[in-house]
C-alpha cells in the first residue's frame, strides 16, 4: 500500500508528514547514508510511518490547534507562532518533516521505543561491571529530533513576559 503523506489539508487517512521523496532528498543532502539508500521503497514507507507515529508522544504539547477534528495526524495546525511569525497551516513546518526523516532512519535500524522492564541496578559479566543510577531513563531520547521540534512545542511551564 502506498504511503499517504499529509499535504497540509488535514487528510483523514494521512500516515506520514514526510514522503519518500522528501526523505530521499533530505538524506541525499546529508551524504546519502547506505542505511537509507539501501532500503526498498516499501521499507522507506514503513520507516516513515513509524517515524511519524513516534511523534504522537508530543500530542497535547504542540503549539496551536488542529485544523480539523477528522484529520489523522496532529498537523496541520493553526495559530502556531514561531519567532514572532505565524506559520501557514497549509504547509507543514520544515522542522516536522526533518524530524520524521531522522526518526525514519532510526526506525529502519531498530525500534524507536521499547517496552520498559525492571531497571538493572548492577550487572557483572566477568571482570566488567555496570551500575546504573537510581531512576535512570530506560528509553532512548533523540535529542536532535527534540531540538528540531522545540519551536513547535509549547514551553514547559514558562510564562511569557511582556514589557510595557
């Protein structure tokens, strides 16, 4: 089944914020890693779906409001202001498309999220020993993706100050 890419119209059946062509161009501009170029079109589509699905973890944190109640994905959104400029709802932010491309490459080589289990406090194999900090994070954070998306997310507990 062909990938259904969000166009900015609020499609009810959209599966990805980035198309295979978007991802191919993104990765071509960054050295065309074999981990991406070696994938079939079908595998790229699957990876883009997974990358987009991973962004559902930000539902409720995006700036602005959804365009339509019937749209399948969190974007397009109206009322999103970045650096004092309101983004056109009919165009997906470039940061969002780039984040999906980054996540798609990661998804092609492994799970983006794994199930959590009991944390290992200490592990010893022969002479090697590893001890994890109490409360250590189990999930992988994709810091570059979070950095790309930061302008599109509501600030966490910040208050805007206005000088009169």
